[in-house]
C-alpha cells in the first residue's frame, strides 16, 4: 500500500506546490493591458505585413493604444480601418490618399538586352550580387525573378514578360515588395497619379539606347512640353511632381521612347509568368 | 578542468542533441525557416536547458533519492520543468518586455520538449554533480543553437532553388538535416 501511496503523495505534493507557485506568480506578475488594444487589434487586418513600421498588427495596436503613434498608418486596411480605429481612440482620422506600389522599369524580355545566360539561383537577391549587378545589360532594371511576387501577401504583383508589374486594384500599399526588391525599383505613388516614368536608368541617353529599347534617353522633351511645369529632369530622368500634374497626358504623347505612360492605360489584370531561366536555355 | 572541457566539447559537437541524439527535432524543423526566429528559438532552448538542468538535479538529489522513488524521475522532471518554464515566462514578461519579445514567444513552445527532458535525464544517468549538470545543459543548448542556426541558413538558401514538387517543403528539409547529421559524424572520436 505504502509503495503506491508515497509516490502519489510526492508527485501530488510537487504538483500542488508548483500550482500554488504559478497561481501566486500569475497574480504577482499580472500584466495590465489597455482594453482598447484588443479592440484596435480587431480593426486591423491581421496581415502582419509591417507596412506601418511595426513588427505586426499587435505591435501597432499596442503603440496606438499607448498614444505613441496616430491611427491611419495601416496601408492595408486603408481609410475604413483608420476611421474605425479613430472612433475607438476618440480622435479624427486623417488617413492620406491611398498609395500603391509602382515598378519603375519597362525593360521586358524583348526590349532589354541580356548579358548572358544565367544559370544561378532564381532569386533577385542572388542575381543582383553577381559581377555587374544584373543579368541584363542595364544595371538598374528589373531582374524578373519575382522576389517581390514572393513578398506580396495580396497577390498584387506579378512577373509579366520578364518584369514585375503591380496590379493596382489588388495592391494594399503595405510596402513589402519595396523591402524585397534589391534594385530599389519599386516605390509608392498616389493611387490618383496620372502619369509615371517607367524607367530607372539614370545614365546618359546614348548608353541607355544601346542596351534597352524601352529605356529613358533623358531627352527632356517631356519637361519642356509640360504645360503645368510639373516635370523636372534629375540625373537624366524625368521626375514628376504629382501635386502640379493635371493628367493632360501631353508628356506621354510626346515621349519618343514611350517611357512616360499614362498609368490608367496600362493593363492591370495580369497573369504570372515568372522567368524560368533554365528551360529558356534548354530550348 | 578537463572534465568541464570534455562536457562542453562533447555536448556541442560530439553528442550534439539534434545531430547525433535526434532530440528536439520538432523545434529544429518547425522554427528553422528564418535565421532570426531560429536564433530566438536556439537562445530560448539554451536558457531553458540551463535552468532546468539545475532544478531537475536538485529535485532528483534532494527529493527523489532520499525518498527512494528514483523511478519517478520522468514524470517528476516533466512536472518541474513545465512549472519552471511557465514561471520564468511570467517573470520575464513582467520584468523585461524586450527580452520577452525576443525570447518569450518561444518559451511555451519548448516546455518539456525532448531535448530539454533529455538533458535532465542524461545528467542523471551520467551522475553529474550540480555544476557539471548546469554546464552540460548550457553546452547542450549551445549545440542546439548552433545546429538550428546553421540549418536555417541552409534552408534559406534551399528556398531559392528549383526543387522538384515532391520534395518541396519538409522532405527537402529532412534530407538536408540528414546530410547535416552525417557531417556531424566527423566529430565522433574527438573525445
């Protein structure tokens, strides 16, 4: 009898002791939480994309509840979420206009010259560190292995004909692709922006012309033609001031290489055709 | 001193918990997709193994041995380690939010996983004293940390390669882990 009873007592004793200790600890070390934090968290989409600059939706909700940052940082939730969060915090929301990602390259497979057959790892991060910095002759252009496609949580960016193209209807402005792109090609633009420069090559026109049929040659016709004076040339690339631009489209019309384009006219529903380098070579 | 060195080298390289004892495989495979989280997991395991080695030694020597119920060691160790990890988690959460953010999320995951329980049992079987037990736990944790960080580096690179559909995900990870374990065989005979 004792041989059963004693072990029972010992283990039970340790268990009860541990239980008491934990019970005491949970009281003593209780963490007081702002009740608003939970409500705020429920408003947020839960994508944990990090677009707000915090480690995830939980962290952002905590920071808002603590009053450290304003509402409306969530690009994914947009205005709707900002309004809901503002109601909880008792402030007015002033979420800016919605932003979408934009890839500044149009050097598709047929337009941009390739330097060689690339057999390496199928990732932009890897292909961008080979000597010369690119598999294309253009050091600035899109590599087309789709690191951004992998990074996107919303299926809003795809590789089309060798370059990344953003689906503007699906993009929620979380900036995940911007972090992922080793070429720093992707930036945020206002969803209302009418016209953009589809090139990032800042070298002089002659050099660009040799390596990419679609690249900006830096002629500056756009900046001279613009009736609003919204275009300035910087580093042989046009820079558009969207605050001044009224979307007349004259620049896009006059651009000799068709690198300035009306964004609305560019297709948005696209099929994913990630570059498969190896089968290409086998052909 | 040579005894300590033997324990240290032995636990980190020769008898590495993951690579030659095949303990702690679940966190090793589950949390090795990214190096950041692998590092956090490894540190959490090191931490838990060290303190649980000390506590299980005390429980064994001063409760189980005097009462002649050594055969209860498995269940007693599980009980003690689980309670201890819970307690430490609460303590860290209150006292150091930074440490909790980097370590705390992993703690509930490894409450008495096989590596943590394994180190306690092995300490007992090898008749280590308190200092040796703690060192053995710490070194075992370091071995796990090294294994999981190296493995996460391999997995990060595997991600970029064109893997046949049938091998994507866990199968290729298991193969990589197996090859890595074979390479650790090279340390056999070091001590």
